[in-house]
């Protein structure tokens, strides 16, 4: 079997016994990685999972869920590590000493999508947001027009990001124009069916775009979407530390850049 360069250097490192122990343990007890569902759907999680297995021979089992549920599981030691894009929840756990080894491993952005008619210079949307780069201004106009908005699934990274953007706009969204995506529902599908707006990760939109929806607002720095990995304090799977080192290193950065909608962190 051809051992790839990273694995050779891994086994030659001072902590080589840990790598060998992790390989052996992962055969019967794979490392559990809690992952935000959007990172699974966009292909980023699988790219990291497969790249790590290829380079080290260590198995990882993905445990998908909303960022809120994933980080709750990390806090309780139900997963060995987490991969989420929910900075407020992540830093809260870190400051409370309930998780550690937080590393930024990929960066992307959210986009505001909505129903757009026609193309080119004649393109338009109900709230007149098309081309607006100031997300606070876009959400303020959306609320003033009481245009339909579908909030992403509760606790998801997109939902948490959306709520932060409403706060930045100093707007309190409310029914009847504001509705929530049910559990296991799909915000893009609902928005397309209702002619509504919603917020989504660019990586998801590139995979699941749906007419008549199109991007109406993008590019605001407040729409940045960083992905972090963290380890649990309650459990200590030997692969977890190695995974964090790999995914935040040179090879992990190359993997992040290879997935549409995501980039390597600067």
C-alpha cells in the first residue's frame, strides 16, 4: 500500500504512537465529528473527511445536525470534535471552558436570495433589493415592504447568521410576512414555492439554486461565514487532536479551496 507523504511525516513525528493508536481505534470506534448540516450538504464536510482518511488511514464518522445541536453535543462529550459556522455559540463554549482547540478552517459567505423576474437590466424583485450590497439596508427595506421571508431551520448556521443580521439592521421580523422553516424542512424549497426571500450559505446555493430565486444581496462583510473546528473537553479520542492539526494545516487549506463556495482562511 502506498503511504502518502502526509502519512509518512505523520508517523515520523514525535507523536507517531498517537497516530498509530488513532488508526487502530478508528477501526472499531471511529472519531465522531459533529457537523453543521449545511457543511454536509455543500460537500465541505465530506471533502475534509475523505482527505483525512486518505492521508492518515483514520476513520471519521460524521454526525450532522444544526450548529446549535452539534455544539450542545460537543459540550456534553457526545461527539469528539465539531465543525460549525456559528461563531457566537462557539466562542461562548470556548470562554466557558467547555471546548478547546478552536481553529478556523474555511471561509465563505451568506447570500440573500429572493424571487427575481426577468434578466439583465430589466430584472427586478418585489422589495427592490436586487444589487443592494448593504445587508442592513436590504433587510430594512424588506421589512418595510413586508415581503415574505422564510427563516432557515432553527439553530442552523444560516438561522443564527440571519438573526445576527436582523439585529444589525435593528429590525424585529414578525409574522405574517416572516415565517419559520419547519424541522427537517428546506428554506430554499419553501422560499421558491412561496415567492419569498431567505438567507443561505453560498456553497448551498451553488448546489441547490431554484427558480425563480436568485441572489439579490451579497458582498457585505457582515455576511462573512467562517467555519471552525473544536474539540470536546469531556472526551479524548486519539484522532481528534490529529484531525484538528491536519484540517487547519496546509493540506486542509487546500481541501477547503477545492470545494465550490468555500475558500481557505487567510
